[in-house]
C-alpha cells in the first residue's frame, strides 16, 4: 500500500476531500520525522511506537580491499507495533 492508497482509503471512509487528507498525512509524517530527529519517541496507543534506537560502534570489513573500518555509534528510526496490532497481523497473515 502506498501513501496515495492510504489517502484514497481515508478519503473514501471519512468523506473528506483527498487534498485535505493528503495535507493531513503529510503533516503527520513530518511531525513524526521531526520528533524522531529531536530524539523524541512517538507513541500511538493501539497502533505502535516510532522510536529512536542507538546502534553501538562496531568493526566492519571491506573484503575486496581486505581492510577494516570502524562504524561509529549512531541512531536509527524504528517502529515497534502495539500488542493489539501485532496480534491482529499475526492472526491474518498466512504462511
């Protein structure tokens, strides 16, 4: 599902114009990105959490040049689904 699909679904289910839904979705995404950039987690009850994870420093190898490099510690964005959300997905996904 793409962002356009989400906009269409929300517009269809709420009756709100697509342009308004598009602005709302864009504003939501910018808000989440801004919060994570400031190292603030975003918690959405019943859905999940957008969190900032810290990756420790590690040593990596470039096997073509046979050299090692140090990758410094850094932060990455991550998503942790809520238990309700996770159980709903686990119940519908077929293997």
